[in-house]
C-alpha cells in the first residue's frame, strides 16, 4: 500500500513508531551507533538533536523489493532527557 500511494499518488506517509516496535528499536540503535546527530533545525528545539536513518528495517520490504520506495526515519533526542523522544 505504501508503494502504491507513493508511486501512483505521490503521497508521503508518516507512520509513528512506538518504543515496543522493532522498527523503533532498530532505528534508535542505528542512530546511536552512527553518532551523526545534528542540531535540530527548528530554533524552538534548541535542546534537541535530530538524525536521519535510511532504510531502518528490512521487515518493510514487499514481495518485490526492487520496486519499493525508500523508507526513512528521523530520530530526535532531547539532550535534557536520557531517552529518545521518537523515531
């Protein structure tokens, strides 16, 4: 369905990930091991860092992975807290 919406209708889809989801855990692990967090571009979020993670989880592949649209995730870390805000 994601491929159809993106390819046929040019619709971007946002799927929030919860802490108990594999895609969340994999994305956070990839973000923390790469260590490429950047200052959040929104000036109101001066205590936050953000990082792009591309293709976070192979579980999102369809039966025809060569036709899949890329899946990206952003991980936001609040430096005032010890945990990751969202992925």
